[in-house]
C-alpha cells in the first residue's frame, strides 16, 4: 500500500474533499438552521425544501447532477446564455473539475439536511434569551456568536464528526456513479479505492489494509474534532 502512488493520490483527493466540504457545509448549515429556528414566514415549506435532498437516493441524486454536468446540460446552457462560453467544460471528464463536481453534490445534499437538524436543536433554546439580548442591542450576528453557538457547540461537534465520517467512508458511491474515480485518478478517494480494490480488482488483502488505514484516520479525526468542539464550561 505504501509503495502504491495511487494510494497517495487518493489521500490527497480525500484531504481536499474533506477540507473543502466541512468548512463550507457546517457554518452554512448552522446559519441556515438558525434562520429556520426563528420560524420565519413559510419556514415549514423551507424545512421540506432543505430536507428533500436527503430523501433522494445516491443514484437519483447522481443522475440529477449528470444532467446538470452533461456537455449540453443545465450548467453549460446557463454559461452559454450568460455569454460565458469560454467557461463551459466537460465537467466530469476534466481532471481539474471532476473532484469539484463531487464536492458540489456533497454540499447540495448536506447543507439542507444539516440545517434542518441544527434548526431542531436550536429551537430548544429559550426565546427569552434572544429577546433579552435584543433589548440590550445585540445584532443577529452577536446572538448567533454569543448565544446560539455556545449553547449548541457540542452538538455542532457531533454533526461535524458525522459529516467527517460520511465524507471519509461514504464517498465511494458518489465517485462510482459519477466519475468512477476518473478521469485517470483525478477523483479517486480512499473510500472509492477501498471499494475498487475489494470488489473490482479482488485484492481483498489490499482493500483490508486500506480499511485499517481509514479506521485509524477516522478515529484520529473524531478525537480532534471532539477536542476542538469540546464545551468551554
């Protein structure tokens, strides 16, 4: 395993995948969840819209994005309509955008789901705290930073751990359905490499070695995340 160059490519792709998705997904979903917890007009409909991607199977979501990324798909059509034809791509077949196309699917599917979960947790905070802060002149950002986040910090850590494990171990299905690790190894992640070695190449011993490595990385990652989001009280 340590002598296989593809293994190091998979490590790099996995690090990019997690390093891009988590810092975007968690803050955006937390802010959206905070907004939903305030129960604005139409919040029930917004909850349904946000949660809908989580109800779709991986195959259905991937087929949707295949239509978006196709050469004559929605994304290229919008770029052509905006007179940005120079930006059109074969998104899944371009090494520079293949991994990014997978990242976009994870963000689309994860932000809404996490927002609804955060909303449910934030709804448990007494509205009197927000009202008292508002009387004292606190803005929405100050209420988020000084009241909402500190009170659910440990829950944010749990959601971060779940998303981290999902990206680390569960990326195989999206990669398999969308790019099959290509072009070349541009979108090969550790999760997909484990699947490919076990069920395509039938290198069971090699796949088990990758599985042990993923277990160690997952354990270290969870411990770090837990330490970062440990309550301050």
